C-alpha cells in the first residue's frame, strides 16, 4: 500500500485532506496517510486528521520539514495548502513524488497553452498564488477557470501534469463564488490523480524458468500488484498469471507489448536480453524495468571485460589472463606453472562456456573447443584463462540501486548432474540457503570487499548498476574471490531465496529503480530452504519431452512450492517440455528438516514423471559440515 | 569580487555615501559594508579576503533616498526568511507607500530603516512553495521606483518596476551574467550589453542560465528624466523607447553625452546669446550642454574652469552628498579651479553651461567667482527645466524648500538675481523631451504638466506630476491625439 504525507497550513479548511481521507475510507484509494504535516498549529486539517486517527506533526516556524519527510520516506507528498518553501533538495529526493494543486492550467511544455473546453486559450497563472490566480481568471475575462494537479519540479508551477479540471465562469462571479466551485473539482482531481498513482501494478516477467516462476510467486504476494504476465512463462506460471506468446529474442517486440498493455514494471529473468540492452530500450521508451543496462551487463556478457574490471578495481579474483588468439593461449598454457586451470569463453554460452581443466592437455583441448572449433560461437572470439582455486563455491546475490548494495542470504548451487558432484555441468540441479559456513561476518566481508567495490567501480566508470548482482565466489584460504559475475537472479538459487524472503519483493524492486534501497526493508525468515531440481533423463544432453507430470496439486503452503521450469500445459495436463522440469522447494526451521521435507514430496505416487532424474544429495555437504561442528 | 568591484566603479558616481557587497559562497552569504567610496570600503586586504568563488555577488554604492544615513541602511540589505534562508537585496530607486508595507510585515521595523529593508522583510515573510512565487507575490504588493537584485540561495532575481523609472541593464561575460544600473559598469567589467531589463519584468538567473519568470511590459514607461540630465555618466547609453520596436538593440541607444549636447543646441535656438565672448561648461556634467550650445551658436568654447582631482572632494559629486547640504557651499570652489589669467576674463560675456540647477548653491558660488575674475556678464544655460518639486522616486530631493526654483516660482529673473547672474536660461520642457527622442514622435497632452508622462518620462521634479503617488496610486493622465 502506498504511503502518503499530506502537507497543510491554516489557509483553507483542509477539504483536500478530507477528500483523500474519504476516498481511502471508501477503499476507493489504495493508500494510507502516513502523516499530516502542518505549518501552523491552528490548521483545521489537523482536527480532521485527529478525528481519523492519522498521526500529525506541527512544524516549528523555521523547519522546512525536509528531514522528517526524508526519514519517513512516503511514496507521495501531497501539498494541500502548504505555503512553506519546498527546497530543491526535497524535489531531488522525491522526483515525481510531490503533488501540487495549481490554480491555473499548466501546459505540457513550457511554451504551450491549454485550451478551455470552448476552444479559447486558458490561463496558466504561473507564479500566481491562489487568490491572485482566481482573481486573474475574472479580470482577464476568461471563459473558464481551472486547476492542474502536477508533480513539483525545479521549474516553478510546472511539471508533469496528472490531471486538469475546468469550471465555467458565471456572470457575477466573485473570487469567493468561483473558487468555492473550483475547489470541489480540485478535490476530485487530486483524489483521482492519487488513485492513478496508487493503483495496483501490472507486472511482466521475462523468462520461462523456475527462477521466473519463483519471482512471480513471490511478487504475487505483494498488495501492490495487480496482474502478472510471463513471457513466455511455463506450465506453472499459468497459475499465478498469464503467459504471453512473444518472441523474447526480440527486445523491441517485448517493449512494444509492454507499452500497449500498460505494464508498470518489467522484470528481466535471463541474461540474454540484459546483455543485448533490453533495459536501455525500455528506459528509452519510458517503461519501468528492473535489471542492469547493457553497459552494466558486460560483467556477465564479457568475461574478459569482467576480468579487466576486477583487475582495475582490485576486487579479489583468481589470477586471470585474457587471450584473443588460440596460439597465444596455448603458449601461455605450456609455460604455466598452475596445478589446474579454468578456460572460459568470453561471451555468453548459456552457462556452458566454463571448462575446468586439471592438466595442460585438457586446457589446450578446451581452448580448441572455445577458440578454434567455436563450439560456443562468437562467445569464443576471445578467452580467459584463470588459475583453478580450491575451496567451497557459494553464490551471493544482492539487490543494487546504483548506490546501495543489500545482499540476500548466501546460497549454494549444485552444478553437476550426478550425486557427489559427478558428471557434466548443468544449469543447476538444486540449491539451498542460507549456507551454514557463510557467517554474518563473512557476508559482511564479502559485501565490503566485493559487492560494494563492484558497484563503486562501475559508478566511477559511469555505469549505474540497478538490479540484482550475482557474485559466484570461491571461499579460499586467502578469503572470498570472484569466479564470475552474473547480472541477474540465479536459477535455482532464486527458488529457496524467494521462499526465505520476508519483505515485499515489489517494494524492494521499486526502491532499486528509484534509488531508495537504503531505506527499504529487506528481511529474511529464520530457517532454511532447499530446492531440488527434477530433470528429464538424458539432460544435459538429449532428453525426452512430453511426459505427463503426476502428483501436482495446488500448493497453498507458503513453505512448500513446486516451481515449474520446462513444463507446459497441453490438453489440461502438465507435461515436460525441457531438461530441467521442476524445482521442488521446501522451507523448514533447520536445513535438515527442509531437506527431508522437500525430498518427501518427490517419487512415485508423489511428484513423478517417467524418466525423471534428480540428485539425492542436495545440501548434503553443508549438512556434513554442520554435523562435524555439532560433533565437536 | 574583483570583477564586481571593477563593475561597481562604473556606477560609483551614482552613490558615494557608502558601499557594500554580499557574496553567496558555498558555505553561506557573506556581507561586507562600509562608509565612503569604494576604495575606502574595499582596501586591498579586504578584497583579497572576499575574493573567493561565489554563485552570485551583489555590490552596491549607496545613495540614500529613504531612511537614515547610518551604516545599518547600507546595502546589500540582508534579512532571514522564516526557514532561515538569507535574502540579500540591492535596490536602486525608492518604494512608495512604505507605511502600508510596514503594516504588512509582522516584524516591527525600526523607524529610521530604509524602504529596501522593509521590502526585504516583506519578501522574507511572504509564503509560497518556491522563491519564484514569493518574489512575484512580494513585488505585486509594492509600488514605486525599483531596480532590484535579489540573491537567494543559488538564485539571483532581477526585477524592475512597472513604470521603468530607474534603469537596469543586463549583460553577459562568457557564461556569467551581469546586471547594473548603467551600461558603463558593464563596459568596465568587459561584458557584452544584451538588453535593458524590461519594466515590470522579473528575471531569474541560476545554474540553468537566465529565465524570465514574469514577462515585462514593452515600450516606454516613465523613465526618470533626471537620469538623462544629470545622473548617468556621459559615456553610458540608454534606450529611447519612442516606437514599440525601435531601440531594442543597444547599438540603437543614445549616449547621455550626445543627449546633453543636443540639449545645449536646443537651448541655443531657444535662448541665443550671440554677443557672448565664450562658452564654458561646468565639469563634468555641464560640459556636454555647453559644448552643444557653443557649437550651435558657433561661439568659442573654453574650458577655463577645471576640476581639481586632487582636492579632498575632487572625485565626489556635490549634489549627491545631500547629508551635508550646509557644507556643500564651502566645497564648491575647492573642487573647481578657475584658470586665473586676467585676459581671459576681463570684460568678458561668459556663458556658463550646466546640466541642472537644483539648489543653486554651486551656481551662486561660481557666478561670484567669475565676476570676481573681471567678467562683465554671466549667463547660465541649463540643460534641465527648473526643478521645483521634490522626488520620492529615487533622487534625494526630499523637500521643496531646498529647491531654488520652488522658492522663486521658477521665475528666471528672480532666480538669476538670487544666484547673482545676468541671466539664467533653462531648456524648455518640450525642448528637453525632443532632445532625447531620435524620431519626431512627440506627443502633446491636455494638461501641459503631463507632457513628460505623455512622452515616456517622469520629471515629477519639474512638473509635480508623478507617474505614481507617494502613497502608491498610479497616476492617470490623458493623452491628446498627436497634432
């Protein structure tokens, strides 16, 4: 629910305030008045506020109210008869969030004019205060008087207009008679404008994985959200929103659809659209979007760029070298004294462009794959070779608003297809959070030495990072080091993290976009969550599709959810349509309980499909470590 | 600060009682004022101390027309708004109806405080969401003669009264802006003269550059005629405002020097003295009138009275020091020096030219001195009609009684007798107006005393008819159709 601060004075009788109070009472306006601030103790609006049990504050004569407003951080500030100065700082802190009612017709551009209903030019009354302005309608012999609700900007009596109203001037009108009629209309447009601003939002989520389902599930719980659309979505997202059949390779088509369908917020799941600049495109079209822009997405889009960036800003990372020809890379491998090394394709390779090598010949083969055979296409134009680090891998995801970084709980992914980390790499076979061996001190250290320097470095390079930053870390003896950056939520880490997140996801995302993350509540439940991914047999290579999934039921339990990935609805049946099919996710007070609760749901007569395959050891390592510690 | 000081030296002649500066530094507003001329108030060590980057700098040379002469009334005048924001105001002109404004403000204003302070306090108490609203609103409640600069936070507001009584010129130095009462100040600072601030206009200058927040009124208002005759420096330019579209560009403006020469030529046609031995102008503002007269009459011009720049009062204008009327007489001859060779003066018929006669003190002293040198006749030619009424719009003529023309009902014979001169020849009212018009667009009025008002002037000091009354009522006058 949107929070409002209404600023009044002893001018007038607080009718605007009353109109807002009434609209909220009637549930017409989806907002609450956080506070009524008055510049004078004798304002009648204070009486109205007290009658309705709304907190009030009377400012001292020399107080501009900046501090209290900044601390309370309401979504909108309504100036209802306020006469004290609005400082430039406040306007900067609340861009398009301070509403004012001006007794004149504000045009959309500084050199424009608004036409009256009868086609004559209306009066702006720029710089005129109420009585003077109303009188001006009369002495200028205008046919209509009128008012505008607008957002405050640095230009006085000008800013984005939310609503206008007209009142025909009648014979014999005086300032009082005219204003008394206009005021009724003013109250109306003030409430109407607020209604529009406080209306529940329509959300579009781009992607089709378990991650997108989990994000949708979480944001569905926000009181501010109206409809959720998924593009393209999957068999599970249908239950919480609508799936849109749209080519997500084409950013422009998505943007046009979002504009046409009045989407208030678009959340980008996968990295592809981010790297190809979907955020820049949306912003250019005036659409609200969550995710980093193309410049910031280079952190994931180019491993070489990321390496150079970490070197420049001294962010801890394994020793790394960038090569643009296979020859150079191989010469380097030959000379290298490293025990093992990691070869990476520079560009995006759907999570498969990382090859861990224990010998030099393996490394040379890897370079051949990447740079000669171009198995990953253009992503292999250049390559990065890094020393292989020893230690535990963890994922740290963090919300960023360009200035502030707030990490989520630590989590751990399980990349290999088989138990005990055997077999080839996959997109992720399961995850859990929080990771028991990432203490709050370690998380603070990671924030200080990795996350914050990353955002700071980007900022210094003129790149504003707004979105989720994912740091894939190795916890080495020398401290945490960055193996890779991702510029989005991880899959499947997102599934347990969303189950653990207590705060409203919509508010967090909104604050990331607005740059007010610092003041926003990001809290997690105590306890643990686990996600076990069910895949089709054969994955990550060839696998069968079209198997009917049995045992699915509506899950009302917020602590147990099945997030869909490769599923679709066909003839009223949910069938498999991808390699990773489902992510069964459970929460409990301890990790052990969460693990057993989750696995209990999987199997014949429970959640099951033919040729189902999954790991049985998700979070086992963490449990062993905690066992050892308990054993002490 | 140095640039401001340089520019201010270009308007030093307009105010010599004291000077002051207000600067908006990053940390806040700094005010520095003192009595005397700029070089007295701002010795080098003071300038060095103030010479820091500032968003705006207001500098003012005080010429008290209202309020007491003590230091408190020196400008810039600084008041604090209820929010604790410092407001700095400099003002050229004089508000009318100050008693009414006094009642609008809650704070008890000291009895001898200046009109500028009262206005600044009004502005500080005005309510409104933005300073733009407040400035517009506060100015809508006052009347009179004002060319104002108001510095608030990072903003500088520039405003001029609706009659356009006092001058205000806008100029530019690269990406900086400069506003001053005379073009000469802009030239001194190396600025490009852009335009005059229109009457009734309010301009805001801030980080985004310049924007007009209240549109001004086109065309002539009621510009002070005494500015033309006496106040302005001869090398300053002023627009003549005859036709709606003319004179917009500074290159079309008229210099005060040229204007005053024209006055001299017009007096020559109105009151010729062909028998004169030579013509002589009283330094500095009388010289142009006398030159114009001499040229028109084809009479020799001789600068046999010179200004003594090294006299203790040599650089000051005597009329300005109205706080010391009694002492003016004594100073006259110290400041001016007569070339003392007898051949020049013996039996000569001398025509003395001056811009105006206000109190007659200077004229009487000089007449006496010239006769003492052996002259046979002393004739005065005066480039401004008789000043018989006080001015409450920005020139310090506070009482009628001090005016020689009032005391002798503008009777030139009686005035001549009082001064001791053979004759006193004022320019006619019509002649004066014609001198400042580039075209022949001269308008007549039903009531002859409205002649200046009909032709874009004020000259209330000549006619007693002012564009706005002392209480703040706008004067209504009838225009005759042009004959």
